C-alpha cells in the first residue's frame, strides 16, 4: 500500500532564484500545482514558505470540506424528512379510501 500524500511541496531553482509549488495528486499519473511562489533568494526560504503555506492550505481545505459535509448532511436529512412525511400522507390517503369501501 502506498504511503504517498495527496498534497506536497516541490522546490525548484529557476536561474538565480528558488520557486516553491504546492502540488496535489489528481490521479496516479497526474499532479497539478495548487499554489506557487517564486523569487526566493535561498532554498531554505523557499522551503520555509512552502511548509507554512501548505499548512494554511490544508487547514483551509479541511474547513471547506467540513462545511460541505454539513451542508450535504443537512440536505440529506431534509430529503429524508420529506420522504417520511410523504409516506405518512400516503398511508392516511389509503386509510381514508379503505373506510369509504366499508361504508
């Protein structure tokens, strides 16, 4: 089983400066850049910025995922409530029709 992460850092040297990219594994073979910054004087500065930016990026993603999950669960419970109410209404209609048959 692979222990690779979905998000990672890539630090490269571009001429006399360093560039940091936050990458995301889209598929097993495709990696996309989610955020980047260039113009760092040293590799250490680029790595420091990248680690800080990655932590902020991941916390922002976690908050977004939490909001979307809450919204999804709320919609799902609302749909279940509507379905339950609909089932109760159908039972009442069937009961009324049965009473009419007996009269």
